[in-house]
C-alpha cells in the first residue's frame, strides 16, 4: 500500500509539472495583448487599456473574464518592465512564468489571486479611485498650479498604482488624514504611476506607495510609518520654523513696536494650548509677506499682564491685529471654533498698515492697482519724505489723516525718496496702465503737517471725488526698489543650508538612486584632482634641468602659438556693426517664415510708407544688441500692401491683444498696426506680439495749453508731435526682446501661415 501511494504521488507530481511547463510554454504576453515584438510602450499601453476595459470582470459576464483579465494584466506587467521583457525575448519565459504556476505567491512578485482576494482587491480599488479621483495630478497641473501654489500652502502627495497592495493597506489612514488636513487648507494630490510615470520620475518617487510634501517648490519625502500622527507631524515640519514668535509680558512691546522697521501689521493669537495650532501656522505661512504673527499662551504665568491689559476671555481663542497704534488693536475676532475661512477673511481685511511705506513694486501694485473700470478706480495719496527726525512731525500728521480715512477708494502711503529715487512732497496719483504711466497732482511742495497743510489736502480730496480731471499731470514711474531684498551672500548661505539638509536626509534614508549623480560628480572631481597632482609630480621631476639653449626656441614657439590663437580667434564671425533688415514680400515669404529653420525666429516690424524711415531707424537701435544671435532674423512688412495678411495672423491673438481702435470720419472702426512687432517661429507655427507703448511728450496738449497764434505754428507742432509719437512707439522694444530671448513671452499658435501672394490695393 505504501509503495502504491508513493507511486501515485510521484505520478501526480509529474503530471502537475508537465501541466505547469506546458502552460508556461503556451503563455506568450505578445499573443495575449495581440501586439508584435517590436511594439512600443505607447502601443502596448493603448492595447492594454482597451483589453482591460473589455475584459474587466465587473463589466464582462463571460465565465472566463477573470482568467483573461489576469493574463492581460500579467502580460502588461512583463512588457512594460524592460528586464522582464528582455528575459522573455531571450529565453521565452520570465522568473514568474505564468499567473497560475507555483500557487499563491507574494503580491509584488506576480498578480495571482484566489477568488476571495480577487474580489477584495477590486472592491478596494474602486473605492480608492472614487476617493482619490478629485486629487489626481498630471504633469502640467503640477508644474503650473501646484508648484506656484506651494509658496502659499504646503501640499501632501501620495504616489500610488493600480496593483499596489501596500497602497490598499494605508488607504484608511490616508483618507482620515486627508479629511482633517484639507479643512485646514493643505493641498492634497495623488499621482498614479500607471498614468503619470513622467511626473513620478520628476518628483523622484521610484516606488509605491510613497508620500511626499511640496512647499516653496521643494519636495520632501515621508520616511516613517503611515499613521495619522506621523503624517500630521510631517506636514507641520514642512513649514518654516520662524513663522510665529512666542510673545509674553516681557517681549510684547518689542514685538508690537517693530512694525515701523518691518512695515507690516502685527497679529497676536491668544489660546490655551502650549503649542501653536497647525491652522494658525498655515495662516502665518500663507500671509507671511503681509503680516507678522505672534502667539500668546494663556496658560503661562508670564502672560497674565497681557490678558489683563486687553481684558480677554480666556475660554475662546482670540486674534488681535495691531497697526501703527501699539496700545489699541485695530481689529479683534474671538470664536470657539476658529475656522480657516474666518481667519482668512480677518487677515485679508487687515493686510496693510493705515499708511504703509512703499518698500517694493509688489506692495505698490496692490495698494495702487492699475485703473480697470471707472467705478473701481483707486487713488493713492503719497507722502515723499525722509528718514531724518526732522520729518517725524510731518509723517505723524499724515498718519493721523490716514487713520481717519473711511473711503475705500483712497489709499495713504509714504516713501523714502533716498531709497526710491528723487520724487517730491505730497501727491495724489492714479495708475493708468501696467507700464508705469500715472496721472497725478502735486498738493504740497513742503508738507509739514500743519493745520493749513491738512486742510489743503482734504480740500483736494473732496474735489477729486467730484471731478477726477484735476489730476492733470502725467508721468512714467520706474519700478520701485525692493528694500527688504536680502544680500546675495545671505541668499547663498540659505540655499547651501537647504541643499546640505536635503543631502543629509538622502544619506540618512539611503536614497541612493537620487544620490548617484552627486556621488558620481564627487568621485569624478576627486579623480581629476589626484590625477592632476600625480601628473604635476612626475612632470616636475623630469623637467628639473631643462637645457638653456632651447629658451629662444620656446619663445618662438610661444609667439607662434599666440599668433595662431589670435588667428583662430579672429576667424570667428564678429558681431555685426549694423542691423540687416529685409522686407517680407511674396518672394521672401517662404524662406523667411514658412520654411524657417527649427529654432530660428523672424522678428517682423510692421510699418507704412509714411513711417518707414522713422520706425526702421528706431527698430535698428532697439534690436542692435541682439544681432549677435544667429537664430534671429529681422524683417519689416508694409501693412498698406498686406493688411489682409496682418488681420489673418493676428486673428489668433485677439483675446490677448486688446487692440486700440479709433473711428474715422465715416464711423468705421480702423485698426492701426503701425509699430507692431511680431516674433514669428515658422517651424513651430507660433508668434509673440509686441504692442506699441508711447512714452514720449504730448506736444498737442502743450500746444492747447500755450495757445498757438498761427496755423503754421499749429501745423508744425502737430507734425513734430506725430513724428515723436511714431518714434516713441518702439521705446520698450528692447525689454520685450529680452523677454523673447528668455522665453517668458506668451505664445499664440497659428494652425497654418496664411498666404502673402495678394497685395491689398490702396484706396
């Protein structure tokens, strides 16, 4: 009996082995997916998506749907893995040959499931897709939205895949943590490696699951056990350490009185917890450019005087905002359940001092925005003063007027003329465009803050609200200096500190994949260094006693080498001392635009017969510094001959152009293209547009003020004014060319270049 049983087991084992080998030989991933051995990854992915959708067990009721779907998934895994695909192409099998061979294995080794686990995995996948679908990120969204937004709030991103068992295990913890963090204002993202492998590689995530944080454009990986407490602490550690200052009875006056140097309001949060709440830290990070934040722990004995001074209720969190007056808060809010929306609204309403100092262009843009509509216009009352003590009384008087202001359209500010340029006294101004043009009126040439000065300013403000035309002078303001910009050395030290911290973190957690380029660079530098030392050591020993007779020959050799180097350097094409500008006609149209070589750009000036000489001369001066580039070509187009072509090309840039139009005598709308400059990339079919910006003097206005006596004088002045206006149309072209070379200009793509064979007949 025993012999018969042993014989039976041996026979059964042999049959099973034969079945397994036969199944292994029959399993061909190329045949399963129906692709050739030369199929690309894109083709394989496309076929897999179609077959997976067709044979999904939840949609296909065929009894063999589950088996077929597993084969399809296994085939896709083999063909998308370079090592497994190469092994199969060479030997006809992989390490894990068939999804049914060798019974149940580890999830990461193959995709075999028994019946109960199969349904469990699919049910969890469906729930996970539903929960994560609104957080899914793609590459362009990450670059254009997440990275810029990370300078205002941190992001927590999960790297996952469709067949990741560990991803399913962390799903409940991730879901619970996301629900808490999203309410606080944390950005959430999910990256599916199967669909966004490029983004995963860009982030440096080479395994699933991975969790990482993004703040200020910098990526940090989470390396601890996935539990809610660790994730919350990870997000909190992403934030800068010195966002909030702990304030007590000893340092509260120093904290509040420092508004003058920092030029920001101060916000104090009173709460009973010893550590600063995460919600308050996130708010401090979001508004770090506008407000300084402090925290008062109500449970400490060192804060009793502060609580008594402001008579606060210790049972609810309270926020006080202080501006120029450090003894009395400008605003207060108190609530038991402090929500993010409440804090955001409170801080947004108190972002600026009553009369802030203009310390950079960003602050000026927000306080004095560009005029858009008549009802939304803002007027800025600007005091130009000095840091000396003799001007303190004038500044305090100006601040007292600002504290009484309740009109939202009036903004008070002051500026130190030594830091921002020689401006003058007290003015009322309104910004007309983003190019720096303002309309203003000088109110006081010598502001001292006297009663007469205040009365004169208030009188002008009353007139302004009734008649905005009192702002009868115009000027173009330069961009303001950033007074708080750190020195280059300090920025370099901070950058080096961040880099070394990231390097230490990579070494600590054995992230060798990311470290390989750096290690390779270090070893290459050491090899070159030691190689140079060894060569010099042997070279010095062999050249200790050089023959003296060869000194002249060495001199001749040096002179000949210098001559050859001069000859070689002189053979390089020098920068042109002129600008070569050709006319774009039907003859040169194909070579200069349609068939322009890749990477080359044709900078096209639009002109007329009357403006040709003036604009070409100005155009040559503006673009001369860019003639050294071999990829730039310069041309001009006579719009009187080819107006139809201009209209056809600029039709694709209408939304961004906002072309100024004027009406002629017949009442028809006429577009003046004179002075427009187009950067045309013929190969990629896009254009960048320069619109004329006139920054010269208005001689017609001066003529009306002075009052001309004769027609000839009016005619000559108007002719000169027209010439100057045409000349000044290209004033900012050089700045535009710099942005063109940097690649920061908006691009408008054209499906196909219109023909230039027809010439518009002049009427």
